[in-house]
C-alpha cells in the first residue's frame, strides 16, 4: 500500500522542537520544521537533508486537501536544497495549528 509522506505541522511561528515521526522504512528527506512568516503570507518547510528540489508546483508536492488549504494563486519554490517556501494565496485556510501533507515519493535526496 502507498503511504503519504510525513505531515508538516505549523503549531507556532517558531521552529518546532519535535519533528513529525518518520514512517518506518522511509529513507528520503523528511520535514523537520514548518514556520509561518510574521505576516502569515508564507510558510517555510525545512527538511532533514538536501533535497533534489523537484518541480515546485504545490499540486505536485502536496495532497489535494493540503493544496485546498493554500488558497487561490498560491505557489511553491525552493529557497535552497533544504527549504521549501509556500506562498499562500487569497482565501487560504492553513492555520498555525494546521498541517500540510506531502505526496509520497515526491521529494528525493540530492544524492
């Protein structure tokens, strides 16, 4: 069966201290923290290792329910090999206590 990649939670505007648990047998990059900007217009997701920086369409990276929480005209881009930036769109519903779920096998390690 296919399993989803770890979920990134946004509990506060500060980095998380306890990352989401990694599914058993998952060896690729996993999110270690998620943080909103002070203006709540962007969210940064940090990974535990350098990523392959795959296509940056949010719809390619996140599940449908996660994409729906990003609002209209959202976009995603890589700040560097470890950091994915999500620019929230009009009408976004993602909140600090919410989460985003990555689709399985969309982000590989850089090596």
